C-alpha cells in the first residue's frame, strides 16, 4: 500500500489535533475540499486513520475518547493487511493483548466498506454476543458503530444498521456478523472474512475448510491459546502471511 498523503499528517499529538481541526474547518466550508479529502482517504488507509479516526479506551481518565494516532508497528500492520486484502491472500495476526490489532482489522474492513463498491465482509467470533450486542463495547460491531459515529459528518458513509449487519446505501457494500460455528461461511461468497480470537474457536479446522471457497481474503486474528487449536497449527506452518504484534513493539509498553 502506497501512502501518498499520510506523510502530511503530524505524529505529535498536539500538532495532529491542530491539523485535524484545520482540516475539518476547511471541509465544512467547502464541499469540493471535503470531496478531495474523501478521495485522499479512499486512496490512503493511513491518512484516513490518522486524520479522522478516533480511539476508545475506558481505562483512560483524561482521554477516554482520543485521536487514533498510529505507532510504527501499526503502520506496518495496516500496510500488510491492506496488501493481503487487495491481493486476495489470507493473513494471520498473532498478537499480544492491548495492541489495537482487532481495531486495525475492523478499520481495514470499514475502509473497504466505505470506499469500495459492492464489497461484502463477514465477521465472526466464538460467541454471538462478542460479535454484536447493542451497547456493549466488548463486541465487534459496537467498535464499528463507534468508529463511524466519531467521523465528521462529511466523512461519514450513508448506511443502514441492523443487528449483525451494516449496508452502505451509496455503494451497496455490506458487513455481516455471526458466531463461528462449524458451518460458518459455508456456501457464502465474500470479499473478505474476519475470524476474531480464532485460537479460542472450537472446530477451527472445519471453519477453515468451510470458508476456503467463500473468500480469497481471510483474517485470522487472535491472542495465543495453547497448542490444541487450529490457529496454533497455522502459526507453526509457513502457509499464510503472518503479522506479529508483540507487546515489545508498543512504545508505551516496551
């Protein structure tokens, strides 16, 4: 993934906030400028994230809702996820906790949903309530609701929302969700599939088989969970693009 516009975004927190404020003011004054910004976001995932994205962390007392300002390991992760999506290749994300990996996988999907016509994604986790449960920040669809709601109005896509589903009413792209049972994705056809916390899913081999023909691009995202699962088996074999996000890569943890 090229980043032709991301290099213009300041990484210093205060400068980034000032940059965002100036950008939003100009976009609100000029519909033409707002369209140019949307076009820049469509071409550059990292610009989209660092110029407009917001993050949520309930543990923070001062900045519970704050700017999404990527670290270098996240830049690399975003680029590799994007390339796998465009090339139609599976990606395995092996992560420590609290690295932002789940948010990154969802943001990539939301970027495609917003800017690529007729994209269709399926998201699964080992419990249905971890996929979509209204008002619960633990669930994946709550995170997507948060992301879209925090975008400035001129940047927000037009979409219809239902339980376990989004539909972009401008470009007909969709995001659906369900729990990862043995029949997950069987007979389906998708641009991409995300299997969250895949190391904690029972019957992982069956799910890999049932989704093999459903999508060329699958994200297997998980923290480790011992050796008795399909995620561990795949980690140990060189049959998939691997993105490793270890806690030592995080500047605030290392």
